C-alpha cells in the first residue's frame, strides 16, 4: 500500500481510480476495525470520502447508499448527507453528520486521509 504525507497528514492509496464506478460507493476498511471504515464516491469527476457508519443508527452502510445531487441517502433509515460537507440535509432529523476525509487522485491511484481510531461515544 503506497502512502504520502502532506502537511503532517498520512494519505494512503486505497484503490485504482478505474475501480470506482461513478455514483456508486466503495467501502474501505482500515485495520479490520469498523470504527475505521470509510466510503468513497466519484460523482461528476470529483471524489468524496466520508465515514461509512451512519450516525443515526450506527449502521456501516453508507457506501451502499442512494446518490443524488452530491448527497448520499443511508439505505437503512433514509437519512441524507451532503458529500461535500458530511452534514445531514434534513435539520428536522438532527445535526448528526458524517465525518469527512480528504481524498485525491494521483497517477491513477486514489489516496485518502487515513482515519484515526476514535471509539464513538455511543460505544463507550
């Protein structure tokens, strides 16, 4: 696995850019730990990376969500998040958001900011 450090942040090559299907998510798991799962998406030639765990009911299904207008809708309970910001698009549902990670393509490879292990408050 290739890696690059930029401004003190570790970025890891997770797949080839050719592996991403436009408007479909891809799940990436680091260190076999559910708290380090992310979803990556390619929409209109832009890349997005967010936590794969929906903060509503803590389901690891965001990669399998429905994509529309640069949002992803959790297939488990229908909460929708903006992929540019991670924010919930329906404030009536609350202010929970997806954690967002930096992502870029270099020489045909997709690099993402490696998540740090953080045990969520709901599991503590």
